[in-house]
């Protein structure tokens, strides 16, 4: 897929080999991407990443990752700072968005871009706050253990209930990526939640943090915090989840960044009350 634009911009699908460029731009924006996010992102939809180039040099990026027949997620919308204001971002956006077809598209938009996203048909569903701070000293609680291969099916089913689409290929990589640590919480008979912590450019990232109850979420958070004690962590909490906000504040984390979850249309019903922390702002 290609598209020409002002100053001979050419937009093509990106490959995993291009990911360091995209993640480097994201890190420069202060988004703190995970160090090993690329393989999980591309596993879900290897054709969903796009780069705009001028004379072969990357200048813009966006991802539109198809997560099912009815849903896609847009992220990684970036333009090199020295080439902004020339329409390169919009051209890259329009080319990439065609990849979604007639799917509803979601995104987590930064405050400065939300009005522009509305012009493209996106409406705000809720706001999300990034909480950051030093992970407290916590003991790993009972009922929580590291996730293993035998847990993948149960985790995928739990994730399905918390998200607008299934994402098994993403999860298979996300749970086992370099430096990623995943924990599960059981109530004795069934999975009651799971969480993942991974290294980022600036701090450790916690996400997702999905749980049946605030107690389950706190137990998972304590296990993740025990694994990261004394280091800076970040957790993206949907603001409608008051218990999630309280959990972050009780742990001494403070809001540092805000986005809005926006959609172009309806999405399937999912258990938003279980979402104490989203997996990633790039894929939802």
C-alpha cells in the first residue's frame, strides 16, 4: 500500500525492523513505550503499521491494528518534530486508516489531539490517567502466582471479557516477552484477574491490570509492586473506575499524563469495571 503526499511523502507498511524508529519517537515524546512491545504489537496484525518516508527517510508513523472483524485500534501517531505542520501526519493517517475497512476504530488520544480526532469521527468514551511513582514495598500476597503456559487459555478468556475484541496473538507475546512478568489471581476455582509488568524506556509499566474486584486488583498490584519495589512504575487507569484510581493513589502514585479513549462507532459490551489498568495506550 503506497500513497504520495506533499514533498514526495511515500507511505508504506512498516515491518518489525522499523519498530525501533517508531518507539524511539514515542520515547522522545515522553510516552515511555515498553522496551519489548514490538513483537507483541506486530503479532496481532503485522500489516497494521505504517511509515511515511521522504527520500527514503522516515518522517511519520501510525498504526491501525485490526483486532477482529468489527474492531481496530489506532496508535503510534507520530511525526518527526522538524517536519510537522506540512500535512505528513494527516496523509499517513488517511492511508493507514483504510486498513481498518468498515471496522469501528478506537484510540487513546492525547489532550492536544482530541479535537482533531473528533473531526475524523471519533467520540470520547472516557478519560484515562497515567499514574506514576515509586513502587511501594509490598509483600507478594496469597492467591497470586506467576502465570505459566497452562494459564494462557484462561487469561485469553478473561481478557476477552474485558476488551472490545479478542487478541490471542498479542497476549501470547505480551505474557512472555523479554522482561515481562505476568501474574494471575485465583479465587480457588477460577481466574479472578491477571496483571503484567514490563520494562519501559523511563520506568516500569504495569498493564493490563484486570480483576473481578478491588481486592483482587490490589492483590495483583501488590505482587507486581513486590517485583518492582523501589523503582518507578506507571499505570494507566480509566477514570470511571474509581476503585482503580483509589488503588493507584493509595500506592503513592500520582497523575502525570492524560488521554481519552475514543471510538468511531459502537463496540461490543465488555466488563469495563474489571479494567484497573489498560495494557497499552498503543493497542488498548
